[in-house]
C-alpha cells in the first residue's frame, strides 16, 4: 500500500509539474526582438561601467553595439530604420573613442543621442504598426 501511495504521489507531482511548465511556455522571440534586447543590455552595461569609471568595458560594449547596429542597419529593409541603425552605430563608435580618452561627459551626451534615436525608431516604426 505504501508503494502504491508513493508511486501515485510521484505520478501526480510529475503531471502537475509538466502541466505547469507547458502553461509557462513563451513564444520564441523574433530576430529583431533579440537584437533590441542585446542593444538594451549593451547600453545598460555602458551606463553601469561609466558610473564605475571602467572605460575599457565601456569601449568594449560600445564596439559591440557599433558592430551589431552597422551589420543590421546595412541590410535593414526600411529606409528610416536603416538610417537610425547606422546613426546609432556611428554614435556607438563615438562612445568608444570617448572611452579611450576617458571623456565621461561626451559618453553621457552620446548615450542621450542614442536614446533619442531609439525613441524615434519606436515612435515612427515599431509603435506605428
């Protein structure tokens, strides 16, 4: 009787666990969503590293942002999306250059410009759909 009770408990637990896991399944992100999440992560890291005055890490993250936005911007089907992505790439390169000079004020200014480009894209492309 104890074996049967233990077996049924395990079966019930497994059934509930798998049913719960199936309910929490999230749809796969689109490639553009993954790219935007990467951009947000790099911008967040740049801000945090700037606060910590870790200019080497700021330059590394800015370089990664510049490469990704240049690559995706070059092939962007929307002319405005292409323009904004390439502008972000240019601004990220400026951040990397400023980080090499340890110029925190320029980095902050360029970050604000990037945020403006992101907002412009969201308003005119993403949220318009």
